[in-house]
């Protein structure tokens, strides 16, 4: 499998599934007369980020990871979403960016040195290790946490929704 096949289609499918799950959650909130903010601010533990931030980080991880592999500039989004519709719009913007990257830009990045700049340090990866050992696990962590927050709060979603096989 190529680096492109291992990244862009995976991000696209899972973000699309996340958007569907958020739609189910919005319908649940409306049906049960629960303010969306209850879900958007829900956390699995007090020291974890709320649902809205989990979605933001999943989007950011996909776009930043893909951009670094493609040697492209990732768009920057304000982290100001306060509704399910706004989170779905963020996902849509992320999907549009991901679709703008070509296989030619990403394939061949397996051995490219990727430098990840964090607050006070830089971490260097080879492209394949960056994707497989950092980007994808982080992406799935935040997707799964978003799913778990909604499920824990009574939204009728299941594994098939997460996998997009319903």
C-alpha cells in the first residue's frame, strides 16, 4: 500500500463517519430536547478534552499530518465551533483540503524526514513511521474518544456507525 492509500482515504472515510455520528447526535439532542452544548462540552474524564475539542483535534491531526507528508501548507482553523453543524462544517473543510492533495504529493514520503515542531522541542520522524506510529494512532484516539463521549451520553450509535457499515 502506498502512503497516499494509507492516509487520505482513511482520513476521508473516518471523518465522513464522524460527521454522520455528529448528525445522529444532533438529531438525538433535538428529539430529547437536550441543549447541544451538553454534548459538545461532555468529557469522559475531568482532565480530558470535551467532545468539541476531540473533533477539532481529529480534523487538525488529519490535515496537518497529510500536509507534512505532502510538503504542503495546512489551513488553519479557529477552534470556535459551538454547534454540531459548525463541527460538521469543520469536517467538511478538512475533507476539502485532504481531497486537494494528490497521490503524487504524498507517495514517496516514506523515507522523507518529517519534523514535528511542538512547544519547546522538535521531533524527527521518517515519513512512514510518522504516519503509522504518530498520525494514525492520534487520529483514531480522538475519533474513538468523540464516539465514546456520545455513546456514554446516551446517543444511540454503535460500532457500525463508527466503521461506517450501517
